[in-house]
C-alpha cells in the first residue's frame, strides 16, 4: 500500500461525520429475501469525501446493503437518503442520474464488446460520450488505454475489474459503490486497484467499499462498519477498528487475547 494510504490510516479521525456533511444515510433499513430478513434495521452514514468500508463474513449483509443503496433491492422498512432526500423506491437505472455508481461483485463487463464500448455504456445518462471522461479513465488505468479495442471478455481478471470501475466512473458518480474489488486478484493487482480507488476519492468521489480483505480496506478507509448476520456489530474510525482485538481475531487470523 502506498505511503499516502498509510498516512491516511494513521491520521484517521474518530467518530461519525460532522453534522451537515452527510452524503448517504441509511435509517433503520430492513431488507428481506422472501421471508428471510437479510438486513435487520441497519443505520449507516457516509460523509461527502469519505471512504467507508463495510466488513463482515459471507452472508453478513454487505452486498445486500450496496444493492439496496443502488436501487436493485427495495427495503421493506426504513429509509435510504442521499443528500437528505429519500431515494428508496427509485429504480436503479434512474439512481445513476442522482450521482450513484455501482461496481458489482464479479465485474459483469460486457464480454463481447470492446473496452471502449464498455466505457461508452457507462455514460448512458448523457446525450453524448464526453472524450474527457474517457481520457480520465485511460489516465487512471493505462492498461485499458492499451487495450481500448480489445474485447472485454478476453481481458485478465484485474483488467476486467479496472474496466468495471472505469465504466462506473463514466457516469461521473458522486458516490461510488464498490463490491469486493479485490476478489480473485493477485496481491500486486489488488494493491494497484486500491491505490487507484484512493486516487479516485482524492479527485472528489465518495466511496462505500465492501471488502473481505480487512487489512487492505481499513488501510484505505476513513471509517468502517462491521456487519454480522444483517446487523451492525461495530463501527468507528478505520484505525481504531484495525487495532481492535476482536477485528484482528475475526478477520486477520490473530488471537483475541
């Protein structure tokens, strides 16, 4: 991880964002799959300019949280607010126009389309593709620039992850939702992806990150939430969570003593 990332972790400020700075807020959010309650009254805030990490094991509710924020799922109870306005009930393709970008687990690039065509699909909310947006993505991801005419299905896993993030950036999101960006990637590629996410954040995009790699996520994030079976078990500044013996025991394989 870069020195900048390390400095960021070391300078984490404890506590929730200051009043009036909240970009995203979830209030008492309950989400069901049929009769199964997947989220059990989640409360969560993300301030403008933050990177917030969602941690937890399989089935904890991390992906469900992102899918609910992006409109792919609808809460049975509770509220999702963006800039203080309720957005629960709005369809996912419309939420892109509200400034939300979602990079789903598994990348889901359009395999039979070129890199450039995939990026153009990400700009569908605009009347025309802005070449400056394409140039920004190619600057962040030089590998994609080299492969702009290559079919997305022939890219490596890391390149497909870069493309999925780049495609979301084409919509100029104010809030970027990232679901398991490190999954299945080599450590060196993971480090590159996380450093680029930090750069995206420094350019002004707020990030809500779902990640099972607790060390990487908390090194990058300002704050974090730990989910267990659909509820918030812990929350706080990223540095505090990384130092907590319970987190280290559960996610870093260390003893809790």
